[in-house]
C-alpha cells in the first residue's frame, strides 16, 4: 500500500524506514502484522491519512 502511494523504503536496524517526500516513519520488523494504531500513526507521520489498508 505504501509503495503504491509512492513511498520509498530503507533498511534500518530492527526496523524499516519509510519515506514520503520530506516525511519519514519507521515500521518494526518483528515477523508479524502491525496493528491498526501503528498503521494509522505511520500514515499520520507520512501525511497519508486518506490511505486505507
């Protein structure tokens, strides 16, 4: 979903950094799905509030 919106990704230590324009957020790599709260926080960080799962 984020890649389709034009986000780019970079490996971090224990997480994936996500960039959209000049904004950034991070996604933890723990081997399971992220919950709705974290998903919405990432969207807020990247100013992509209208994007649906």
